[in-house]
C-alpha cells in the first residue's frame, strides 16, 4: 500500500529491495518471524507455489507466526482489485468464478481465487471443495485457488479469508476473486473484504431475493442473473431493475447482467462492468474510502484479539470464582465483568 522506502513505514519491515528478499532486522524477529519462517518467506517471494500454500496454512492457523507473515507482506498490498462473488446457494457462483478466471487468464492476468465453503462435520475442511470443481485450472501456473472452510464463522466468509487474500496478492496475483458460501440477509462480510461485490441470482431465486433485500442486495455493486437460459430470466431482470429504480438517484447504479456461465456467455460483460465499477470508485474517491474502512476494521480486529488474549492471560485464574458467584446468584454478569476489568486495569497499571 505504501512504498517500502516510505519513512512512514516502521523500520522493522522486511527489505523488499534486497536481491533475495530475505533480509530481516531485529524488529522482525521480535514479532515472531523465526529463521524457518524467514526461509519460507524468501522462497515464497521467489514465486514458489508450495511455499505460498504453506504460508497460507500458517495464516489460517493464526497466532504470532501468522501475524509475523502478514506484517512482512503488508507493504506488497494495495494494487490488485478484489472482487467478491456471492448469492444464494445453487445459483452457479462457482461456475461464474470459473468463467471469470478463464476470461482474465485469456488477457494474461494472474488470478487468485479464495473459495469459502461450508465446513465438513467430520474433517473440519471445506465440504464442497471448489478446487475440485476447477480442477482443470489447477495446472495453470497463473491461477492460485484456495478453498477454505467457514469453521463456524458467520457472514459468508471464513475467519481468515481477508488475510489469505492478502497472501495471494503478495504472491503477485493481479486480480483476486472471493467466493462466499451461499448467503442470506445477514451474511455480509464480503462487503468489507472486496472492492466490488457481485451478487449472483438465478431465475428461480425469487424467495431468496426477498430474504436478501434488507441486507446483501443493498451492498451489491453488480447484479448477475445466471442460468439465463432458463424460464423466468426476463421477469427476474425486471424485478431487480424495479428494485434498483426505487433507490435514491446519484452515485453508482448497479447494472443487471445476464449470464450462462456454464457456456461462458455474458462473462466478458461481467468483467467489463467490474472494470467500470473500479474506475468509478477511483474517480469518486470511494475506493480510498473503502480501503480506509478496511484498514480501520483490521486495526480494530487486531486490537480486540490482542486485548482479549491479554485479559485472558491475566484473569484466567480469577474467572472461575466469578462464574461461581453468578451461578449462585451472588453477582450478575455485569458486576463480575466490572470487577474483572478493574482487576485487569490495576494489574496493568
């Protein structure tokens, strides 16, 4: 996002001008970038796909090592468009993503895909596995596909989806596609993770559209009616356009596009509309606003995690006593929380 020579960057950031991209200062090691991780990062920066997969696993597992990786890669972020593809189950989101990947590869762009799937109750992994659906793209070295399981996260994304997208951008992928699980009214995390949100529906999505109107439909930058070779397509297009007509005028008006993604029909138009939306964001200043909001949300999330870890470390031995008091009716959860917070602040003073 900033140049690594910008004095605004902390001095402990990795030196990306080094020929082998593996120089670390003492500050880097202080945040947990150990020798093994340093070596892995250097291999990653040289373009090794296996190293990229291993770094993504480190990031998914969280903890100090994940933070060290993301910290080191952060200066490489900021240029690649992030496109979210979301919508109800069964509308062909994966098929559309597949078609968009082929479109961008046809233009010579490196593409990163993060596909979030439901969690298997048996393995904890991604139960649908979009890498299986896109298996014929797996041999294309210009495409990197990562399936992720939600693992209980709400909002249509996995807990570390945005961080995995960061790794793919740092790996040099020039456009980033994020596919969510089938979503409804409240699953709107994609709005904060992507620059452009593509909401996909099908001619049979009438009930789902009603459920989404108070939520996801409000953040759609593009509306795509997929499976447009089925009956009811024109009625669905009219319904969506009627809904858009009731919105306040001004700013970006989401286009309603039709596709038959399984045959690649309409894909070029979707890609072109995404490009126009990005131009609009840049010209209007909205792109900077979205990324400002994303940076703020990331800082707040890190602070929240850090504070909770700190509180838990300090108060873990006192918490059971207060739980017992609440259970016995001698305290409420609110008095317990106030007392524990006071004890924490006193210890920190």
